[in-house]
C-alpha cells in the first residue's frame, strides 16, 4: 500500500551539493517528496532524534556530525515507502552497499553515509512528527 517514510539528506551530502542528485535517486526509485526543508539541526534536536542510540559508542560522534552542517529533512510517499527507501539507500556501511544505491554512489563512511531513512512504519510516523506539522506535508 502507498504510505510514507522519513528521510534525511545528511551534512556530508549537502556539503558536496548532492541534494538534487540524492533526491533524483529517491524519485527514480518511485518515491515522491511530499514535504522537504533544509535546516541546521540543534544539538538538542539531534540528541532527541537519535535518542534510541544514546548508549552506543558512536553516539557523541554521530550527534556532532549531524549538526556539522545543514541537512534536508523530507517526507517520502510511495508503495511500501519504508522498504523502497531502504532499498535505494543501501547498507548503512557504504562498504557493504549494493551497486546503484545512494550510499554506494555517494557515502564517505559509516558515519558520513549521506542519508537516513526510517526502519519501520512505526518509526516513520514518529520521525515525521519530530520534524513536520501535518499541514507541512502536501501529498
Ligand atoms: P542512521 O540510519 O542515520 O542511524 C544511526 C546512524 O549512526 C547510522 O545511520 C550511521 O550513519 C551512524 N553510525 C556511525 N557509526 C555507526 C556504527 N558503528 N554502526 C551503526 N551506525 C553507525
């Protein structure tokens, strides 16, 4: 069924002027951008967004990276949007990402891996609500 997922174009990608290139790969994969904004995340926002990873050894570095430059937060809509987005993103570690994926094409490292995408419908709803008001999403 058509549904929604949440995406972030990360600072390594915005820094290299890849917002359009990444968005084109999402669109070519059958996803529609129904909300989008470029923001500078605050430390508080980044810590809140990644709260599930708080106890992980990479948490402090992850937060520092995510606030190191602008990001583009997006809501994507399409058939099986969560899975479709995860497929086009590729594996978290670009060394393991398949040919044709965003991370294979553009990611620099497991941290600077160009994109984030929700891993379940439930998390997608939570993550969308973290950054967007309902009226900012236009399907
Ligand atoms: P993301 O989908 O945004 O969710 C958490 C992020 O932590 C992940 O993508 C990676 O970019 C980042 N990260 C950094 N180091 C690691 C690691 N060792 N294992 C998993 N994720 C990591």
